[in-house]
C-alpha cells in the first residue's frame, strides 16, 4: 500500500530498521510517534510531542495520534483472532 501511495523502495526498506531519515522532515515525527505508541503502551514522550508540535497543529496531532491508535487497535484485534494480514 505504501508504494501505491508514493513511498519509495528506500523509504520502505528504511522503516524495517526504524530509520526515518529518507522521509520529509515534517513526516519523521509522526513516524517516530507511530513506533513509540506501538511499542510503548500507547504513550508519547514529551520529546516526541514537541517534535510533532514543531510541524503540526494541535488538531493535526490529534488526528495523527487517532490514526496511529486506530491502526494499533486493528492490528491487535486481528492478532487476537489470528486473522492473517491481507496483501
């Protein structure tokens, strides 16, 4: 899906290792927030929030966090029911 939405092969590969440097600077904080929320029990550090606030409005940050949370929900729901990912 990422490729269909314009992500390059380099960007996709970099995410496997947690490297967000190939992305536009404004998108690095949301990508780091996604990783942090997914592995950190849904919490964001103050540093991550400040990084988001540098490029995004409060309303945009709410939307970013809502989308991350929703996708975490979908993944946990599917994992609990052993629903395989679709391609």
